[in-house]
C-alpha cells in the first residue's frame, strides 16, 4: 500500500469539562508529505496526543478538516473511522499495551482477526512483521518474558502487520533507556526509509526527534515553528 | 488464532478469580440440576397418576381414622350399572418393617379381588395375578424395596407391624414392580391382615383409603361429589380427591417442593448473577486500556461488545458445565436409590434438567456481561489511552 499524505486545515479542538470549554488546538494547519517522518514536540499538555488522535481518526475535530490519504476524516462516522483505522493506521504507544496472556505472535496477529484471511497467509504476515522488528526468534514469548524494548518491538510489529500507510507513535521511547530507545528509533527510521511508511512521532526528547526528517513544535494550540533535520535528511536520501 | 482463543486465554489472566467465579456457577448449578431432576421426576409420577383416573376416598377428619370396610359396598352401590366406576379397592396401613431394621416400608393391605384392576398399571401377568389371588400371604413389592433387601419373586419374607396389634406376618413375594410411583411400596392382602388382627381381638375391619378406578375424567368428577355428598352428615364423613391431590396432601410435610425449588433457583440465580456481574465488571475495569487498544486497532463497537459478552458467557457456561456434568455422571454411575417418601425409582439427572440449567447459566452469563459490555461500547478510547500518560 502506498504512503499517504496528511493535511490538516484550520483544526480546532476543545474539550468540555463542567461546561467549561478547554481549547486545545486553535486553528492548526499541518501538511505532512507521503513517506515523510515527522517528529512532534511541545510542552506537556500542549495537545500533542490530541493531534495524533485526530490524525489517526480516534477523535474528531471540533472544527476544521483532517485529510489522511484520500480520506476526509472529519466527515466520517465513528464506525466508518473504526473500519478505516483497521486498514490505514498503526498506533504505537508509550506503554506498548500488549495483551499479557497472548504470545508475541498472537499479539501481532490480533489486528488480522478483523480481516478475512487464510490462516497460512496470516501466519506468514505475522512472521514477516516479527522478522522486520528483529524478533523472529521470540514469537512464543509472552510480554512478561520480554524486555521493554522487545515489548515495544512487538507493539511495532502489531502496528505494521496490516501494512498501514501511516504509523502514529506517541512517545514510543518514553519508557526506555537511551540504548534501547536508539534501537527503536532506528527501527522506525527503517520503516520510513525502506517501507515508505508515513510516520508521525510525538516525543519529548530532542535526540529522538533528530531521527525524523522534520520536527514540528506545538504550542498554544498551533504549530509555531518547525525545523528540518539536515543530517537525517542526508542519510535518508543517501540510502 | 481465533477470537474465541483470545477469550479463553483471558480467563487465564487471573486464574484464581476465574476459578472462583466458575465455582460460583458450578455449585449452585449442580444443586439446581438435581433439584430440577427431582421435580421433573415427580411431575412424571403425577402425570402417570392422572392417566390412571383414580380417586381416593378417606375419612374427612384424618387419614389415620379408618373407614369401616362396608363403605366399599356403599360406594359401589352409588354406581350400580358400573358406568362410572371400574372397581373399588380398600387399603389399610400395615406400617411394616423388616425385623431388626429401623426404616419402615410403605406397606399396605389391599382388597385381593380388585387390587389388580385398580392398579392394573403394574402390568400383571396371568401367573402373577393368579398367585396373588390364590395365596393369602401374597405380596407385591416395589423394585426399590426389593433391591434394598435383596428380595426376589418366590421369597418368604417377614414384616413386623409398627402399629397395634404389632403383628408379625410372613409373606410370599409374587411380583416385583417398577411401575412409576409404586417402586417404594409393598402391597399385601387385606383379608390375611384383617384375619390376623381379629385373632388378636381387633375386630374392626376397615380401610384408611378406598381407591376407585373410574371410566373417565367426567366420571371422576361426578363420583367425587357424589361420594362426599352421600356420606355427608353420617358418622363416616368422607373426603374424596384425585390421586395427585392425595399425594400432595400426603407429602405436605415436605412442603411444596416444586415451588421451593423455584424459589431457591430464583434466589441463587440472582445471587450468582450479581457475583458474576461484579467480577466481570472488575475484570474489565482493570482492562480498560486494553479494550481501548482493541478499539484503536480497529475493533468495532459491536465486536468489542461481543468480546466482553462472550467472555462472561464463556465463564458462566464453562462454570455451569463443570458443576453439572460431573454431578450427572456421578449420579448416573452410582444410581442413588430413592427409598422413602418420594415415589421415584432412582435419582438421575434428566437431560431436560441439564438443558434448563445450561439455559439459565447462559442467561446469567449474558446478564452479567451486559453492563461491562455496554461500558466497553461507551468507553472513550482517547481518554482511556490518555489515562496512562
Ligand atoms: N477528555 C478530555 N477532557 C478534558 N480535557 C482533556 C481531555 N483530553 C485532553 N484534555 C486536555 O487537553 C490538553 C492536551 O492534552 P494532550 O493532547 O494529552 O497533551 P500532550 O499529549 O501534549 O501532553 C490537556 O490540557 C488535557 O488536560
Ligand atoms: Mg500525550
């Protein structure tokens, strides 16, 4: 499946708490090209997760338009968004969120249960996804038998097993040490450069953001500045 | 891997809790299925009784007050052309037991001439009927009693009566019956019984109950009023009722068993539903994030609802099966003999009872899973994911 671009126009998002309006995003514009790897930074509570959820169709904007690939998300119903998510996005979370009673392979297989597919095809896909993240030999381990870094790899395999166009990662290295973080970031990098996935990654860590081609800064409800990572851009174009 | 497999694995998440919840289903369902079987067996007995078109005539005041035996002729005279009554048979309570044993046998003296007619469902062979009529000491024994004491046809057995004049009489077994409702009884000849009483100075031949076999339901209704009206304001006022009414009045001490079972079942089901519902709610509250991830991955509300509900139903059905099937197997294997009040051959778990119990378990599983399944639908994926930061 080809990579998809992301276009947000004048996106507003507000939450209501005790009838009090809490504005989070206020007229945000954003364009991410197909196959781009973008990092999203900003102070805590600035709305990074909210933005990621809007792009992934988990939430809908109060106002404005969100287009991912050919889909105009703000006009889709909840059930249409759910179906859309299963095909077009893969989520990666800070806390991995694996099902503890299932093995690595079974966790990766979970999203495929939504598709009509021969079991041999399913097995092949799971094995491929696990090989890509470098866990081809850990398929029968349960999450509690894996390290944090390995758990995150399983979560990444789960995100890519359906071959989505877009990967959305919310602080994927937030809970990992520097070395393991580096491995996970290299893996995301490879998914971007070699498999052409469009990636949006929220992070607090400037070094993590350095792996992306572009870093967007979110503050006070809008993207107030951005910077292009030339070093990474160079390695990306070199490969 | 299927979704069913995922559900099954989820039960392993907290094995102790899953186990206890299953026990909470297993135990009441085991008791329930036995109770239901009992009720069904009794219902079968009463259905069989209905088919026999029998009326019981007893003393209006109490069963123990015997009616004079001449009342049989008077009753017969109420239907001179025998349009409504097939035959009348008088019974006197013998109250016997095997010497040196404690438990009594429901033993009754019956009029020898009409007993085979009024109780024709015992399916008499010519030979059995002739033996009964020929030998004054003849006795017909229910299969439970015969099995309990190891008696066979042709055996001579002695029974002591526990009521005055405390006769000790010898009988010859001419027939063993497994007819519905008769398996715990023993029937002897009243003429032999009365003569032995007379020898001890008890010269008041009488019957605790006259059993009438009627020709039709209408005939039964007519005779019921006719008899009681006939003996009204006489020294021997009667109370006439059909066989099930008679049996019910007789087992009143046991209470209304079906009603009681229903009451217990309702309470138990309610409690199990609460316990299971609470457990399911706890179990899913701990997994809010996981359900949110399922939704983020693309599981629709309908699917998530199904996942939660199925887990609850699975727990309920597996738990109930774990209680019911071993109970049924054990009862089937050891075949508990019901000797005593209840006119049932042996207590086995009926397939109907199993089906009823499983349906109840299923409904409780659905009921218990409904709230958490609804909560799973309502779950706000975004806030659930955010809660962990
Ligand atoms: N469901 C909600 N109800 C009320 N306020 C919310 C809700 N979700 C998020 N917020 C608020 O929106 C703001 C942005 O949250 P979030 O996107 O999680 O920020 P970040 O990921 O950048 O830390 C925060 O102030 C948060 O309190
Ligand atoms: Mg966040």
